[in-house]
C-alpha cells in the first residue's frame, strides 16, 4: 500500500522534492509498527533499505565486549536512519531499538541509492548529516573518557541541549534515566541521583516531555572540568 504523500513531505530528507518524484517513492515504500524495546535494525544484517521514523522514538545502541549496552544516538520523528549501509553496502554497524512504540517507513536500497546520487539537494543533506554524526560520535568518545559518572551525565545533558530562537535552552524529547545511563556507561540509579541534585540546584526543570535547562553554563562547566561535578550520594 503506497505511503501517503503528506507523510513523505514531512520527512526532512525529502523536503523540496516535486510531487511526481514523491509519488514514485510512495509506490516503493512500506510502513511497519514496532513495539517498545523491539529491534528495528540488527547489527550485522544486510542494509536493504533506507528508513524514516514517522512516529515514536528510536535509539542506536551497541554492546561492549563484556555485554554492556552503550547508547549511541537517538532518532526522532521525521528523521532518517540506516543510510551508511545503503551507501556502502556493508553490514549494519549497530542496533536500532524502539524506545517507544514507533512507526517506521522504509525505502528499498536500490531506490534510495538512486535518490541519493541523482538529486543534488539530497546528496548535500546526506553528507552534512554524516559529517555531523562523525562529530557527535567523536564527542561521545571523549565524554566516555571522563572519570566521574556525574560529570559524564552533565556532559551528556549539555550535548543534548538545544538553544531555541527565544533564548531558552531545552532538552527536547527528554530521554529516560535508563537511556542516559547506557549512553554514559553508568547505572540508572546514578543518573537518578544526579538528576535529583541538578533539579534541587535549579539547573534542570521538567516541562512536559522536555527538560528546561535553567543553568546551561553549569552543565558546560562541569562537562569541561571547570566546576566539580555534583555529589550524587
């Protein structure tokens, strides 16, 4: 069943494509719903499709040699994922797991490659996105080298923070304590204690499904070692 054009027009990668091209893509696309904690992409499998998230939230994860889960990145609605294996034909480099009930739209690899390499705007968005992903992964490796779990939590929150046009700093689609824990290689209990301290100090405030960052300078100072991390005892 074709994916409605209104849905395709919401995907950031496809912005600006003419209606006739979107209609052709629609005929080749399919949609699937994933339950929370269901695996969307398995590490090592053949990358036979480019994927778009229509609804829900996903997390890219991998596992250390001793079996610990490590969070790599999040995928939010209207974003895409799985592009590396579509581009180079190599196996999927990590798992992608639904952290909420999610609807995913897929485009077969041959059609996705034609789109990527024959449309200038798409190619530019892809390369810009890949460069950003490399920078984020480099920053994440640096973060994991920080000695204190509390410092790693603050550094992760600083990375997730976004300054809006009106000057307010927020963490949209606030991750759970467990999701942060696997990103910074610590326990959920430690993350909870750090959050309690940060909220008591007025650094963070819950605002619906996001966090409002009241003191972004503090998070950055802790992340960069200019201020001692909070004592999460």
